[in-house]
C-alpha cells in the first residue's frame, strides 16, 4: 500500500455538508483557503484545460456578495414564488462564513473539450477542496440557488458568456459535533458486467 488508506477512507466518508447556521465564530485564515485552492488545481482535466476558476469573498467582500445575491433574488423572483426565507439565507449565510468561494468554469476558447467534461473537472476540483477542508476540520456547504445561474451573476463574478458559475462554497468552523451521514451500499448503485 503506497498511502494510508484508512485515513483517506475516513476523510472521504466523514466529509459532510455543514450549514452556515452551524458555523462557530472561529475564523478560517487565508492560508487555509489557499490550501483548499492549491489542492483544487490538482484535479483531473481533459486536455489540461484546467477550467476551474475561483472568486474568493472574504472580509467586506462577503457583504458585497450577500447584498448582490439577495437583491438579485428579489428582483428576478415573481411575487407568487418569492420566499422570504430564501432571501434571508442569501443575505445572511455569507455573513456567517469566514470565506465564500464562487466555483467557476472557464470555457475553453476553441470549445474542443465537451462542456460536460469541463464541468466534471471543476466538480473534481471542488471535491478536492471539500476533502482538504475535512482534513482541516472546516465546515463547508456547497450551495446553489436561482441567482447562481443568472447572467447577472456572471457579470458580477467577471465571467464571460460561455463560462459558468457552478455554485458557492460557504466556509467556516463547525460549532457543534461533526454530523453523521449515510449512503446506499454499492450493491444498489453498481452493475457488474463480467461477460
Ligand atoms: C452541485 C451541488 C449543489 C448543492 N446545492 C445545495 C443547496 O443549494 N442547498 C443545500 O442544502 N445543499 C446543497 N448541496 C449539498 C447537498 O445537499 C449534500 O451534499 C447532500 O445533502 C448530502 O450530504 P453530505 O454532503 O453531508 O454527504 C449541493 C450539492 C451539490 C453537489
């Protein structure tokens, strides 16, 4: 065995979504965010396009994001569909976080690599961040909402038309016990084709 698999298994299986309402006051430092980003860039990438791009909101950047995304939600949502709780989450959750990372995919100019593969590569980069965060003991929530996929959000994040925002990571420290998870066993999700 080249690496300690038991530790890797533990990190993978103990990675959990922890919501900002369950973040403590303890602040995550920039160096740790850089650690997440560094590992993100080691994800597999077809054609070495390295399509991941990150916009990190910290300090007063967090209020800027909170204001923008909650106001965007309010302005694009029909009266009948408007949900005050959604607005509040968009406004309050960034402020409960030490950092928020916008997960972005920069589309290759030639578009030779299929877009789904570029999204897959960015998703792998996100998993690297989530696992690294778990090793640091960080609480992270990957979130998406109506504003996430809007062109207004692209402009706010400085993305081009063919680029995409795939969501946001809200990052802090947990204030409570680490949550437990559950998954279907592999028998439910696997077909073996032997002949
Ligand atoms: C692309 C993506 C978007 C997600 N967006 C949300 C979201 O908007 N709100 C939410 O509560 N959870 C969101 N999640 C997190 C899932 O709810 C969470 O991973 C799932 O409940 C399993 O829990 P676990 O991460 O603790 O294993 C998202 C996950 C992914 C992969």
